[in-house]
């Protein structure tokens, strides 16, 4: 009996090792195939340790830099807004290290590290300041830290339903628990990604993203998973860094907040706290315009891209004319002046 048990254990071990070897080989072959079929739309820029994917278009100062929120889609969440912004300013989107078309990087994935890498990317790609930074979700936290680290280079900001540094503290415990990444995902995620299981399963149900964006995102998802988990692990530290960044004085700021009516009691509970946090973000600057985008959820850039485009346009105009964002709103022309007024 013991002999048969021993044989079964050996056979099972060999089978598991063989399964993992086949899975890893399949995943590596698939990643190479994906890179051939879906090459990066921008350029790969060497910043030293890694190469980051950057996509720029348009002309005109200040340069608009788009920072995505948490999630595997990275730069392509700006697909519906970047071309229109490029009509009145130079605009750049990018993939943070480890996401989509960018190389994996070692070390923590907190806001300070992300801001440092973004600054190195812009410098290496010859994208000089001044910058108007646009941050969606946790991207709003990242651009606050960037602004604090490089204050002389940032002349305006747009928060797109941005995270607040205190939201984990302010949400009711049961709601915060539902929103946090399950502990088992931190172990299973990399394993499923490296062995091809995640790819064979079809990836994630990315219902908030348009089908074409979701398809490309899922194709690169196994590559992005380790960084998604690392960024999630570093969120508390990122929030702390944003709190240390403090206020924005009179820096031009537009805060866009999702305004779709909640459909469940849990959504209503979330929205009530979120609305308070958005009002507090709008108090960071004395030169601010807070806009609630009706019938839009968290991804305002997909639900109401025109709202994001208008917000960026108004901040750019405020910078070029030296006016307030309220005064700049609704101006008809955004042609680049010969000598833009940069405060």
C-alpha cells in the first residue's frame, strides 16, 4: 500500500512539474505572439533601469501629461481623449513600469517612485516642462506627489474622479473591505499569469472598458499582473506621500467628479463619502473649478470624454493667458500663442 502511495505522489509531482513547464512555455510563446500582433502605438524610451512606453502627439506649450489610474489598461484608457487634446496642445500618455508595453521594474511601486520614473521618462524623451498633469483615480495621487517633487515644472492639474489620500480611512470598514484586493490574489495572481492559466481563462471581465480596449488590455494582462499587485500593496504609502504633498496654493486645478445616480444602497453609501472627498480635493487650490459630470461613472474619460477634453482645454487656456480656470472656461480659441504666458 505504501509503495502505491509513493508512486502516486511521485506521479502527481511529475505531472504538476510537467504542467507548469508546459504552461510557462505556452505563456512565453503567447507574449511574443501578442507583441507581434499588438505592437506599442508609441515609442519605447530607455530611462536607465527599464524602458517605458510613451505616446505623444500634437504641439503647443504647456505639455499635457496623462496619468492613468489603477488597472491593467494603463495608457489606453486615454484613447478617446488624447487625439482631441492633441489638436490644441502637445499631449503624452505612457505606461507605468510593468504595465502594458513597459518593462517590469524592481523596487516599490509607490507614488514617489512612479513620479521619479515619469520625470526621468519625460527628460529622456525630450519632453520639457512646463506640464499640465491629468490624473485619473489613483493617478490623481501620483500627480500630486509629482507636483510636490517638481513644483517648478507643473503649471496646472486636472483630477478625473481622483482618489483622495484618506479614502481608505473614511469609507466604512465593510465597504473598504469589499474594495480591497483579496489576499489570495497576491499569491495566485503571479502564478496564474506565468503559467498561462489567466490567458486561457480569457483574462478579466473588464466591463468598464470598451470591448476593443478590453481586448488589448487582456492580451497584455499576464505581463501587467505583478505590477498591479505591487501598486496595490504600495497604496497606503502612496496615500501617505500625497498627504505630505499638501495643498496646491493657486495652481490652476479642475476637479471632475462622477455624477451618475447610485443604483444600490451600497453604491449610495460609497457615493456619499466619495462626494465629500471630491469637495476636499477641490479645496486644495484657490484657483479651482469643480465639475460634477452627470451620468458618468468612475471612468469619465469613456462615459463623457468631452468633459475631460474641456477640462484640459480650460486649464491649458488658463496657463497660456494667465487667467483663472473659471475665466478660461468657454473661450473659443486655443491656438498656441507665440509667447505663452506661463505663471
